[in-house]
């Protein structure tokens, strides 16, 4: 059924920012997309710096990944906050401390509130394992298999209050094979996530001329 393909954009058409952009990563689990972004930075494919990683999960493997790379990792356990807004306010304080410019949700399993969105308007990205707007929410890979689609994939989008509904930045397509399981399909989707997310970040931090993406607002350093 062919190879997975990047639908948009062409990375060769994306300029570089004048100076490295400071990223703040929000991650709840394994952190493989965090690692892929860090690798793209080390390889010179993304002119950015990961200033800090924030996790809500004490057992998240991303904490070990960050330690191995010498990147600060801050635990903000969501169970210690009675309201989502209070957690987001704590996140903002950490992001400001590390002068973060773009917030990158990489397996962040918490819904964000207007508190965080207002602090970083147009500067929060999320990655979802489907071709949005299809199969929003949890268990997107299971949904794709149950529905019987022949092509699925992953989407990078700007974060809005409505879950998995912000403006789409980039997508990659992955064919669904006849013998696919949830695990086998997700592995192939994840391989494309690792390729797509650094390119999408690059597109957002230095949009090419004529881009239809919304322009981020606010100061470069909060």
C-alpha cells in the first residue's frame, strides 16, 4: 500500500529563525516524541533549545530521558491540584522561569484551560495519532481500526479549548494493513510522529512567507 507520506509541508521550504527558540515540553509518559525533537535539534534540523520538560506523572519515563540529556524536568503532579486551572497556572510559572517561547505537548494527557492558552496564544502545539478531524480524543488508533479506514496517520495542530480541534499545522499519512493490530498500527504511526513533529515545530517558529497559519501573539519571552 505504499510508504507513509508527509502530506504537508515540504520541510525544504521552511526558513530558520534568527536565533534558537526556547521550547517547553509537556509530557505524561514515555517521552519518545520529546526524544525525537531533541534529536532533531542535535542534528541541526531544528533551530531550537528545549529549556524544560514538565510532567504530571511521577512514573513517566520522560523524566529519565530528560535526565540523560541534561534537560531540567519538573514534576507537577496533577493529583495535587483541585482544579485544572490551578495546574495550568503552576505550569505557566515554570515556563516563565525558563523563558519558554513555544509550548510543545508531547503525549500530555491533560486537557488545558483558557489559563494556559491565554498565556501562550497561538504558541501551543499538540500531536494526535489520527488524521484530524477524524478520530478525536482517546483511543484514536482503536477508533481507526474499528471504523475500518484504509488510511490513518498523525496530525500536529495548534491547541484551542476544544479538544483536538485547533488549526492543523501538518499531517502524515499511514496506510492501515489488513492484519494490523492496535500495537502494530500505532508503531507505524509513532514512527511518522517522530518525523513530523520536529518539522511542524520548525514550520511554526519560522513560518514561510504566505503561510496560512495563524500568527502567534504575545512577547517572545513571557
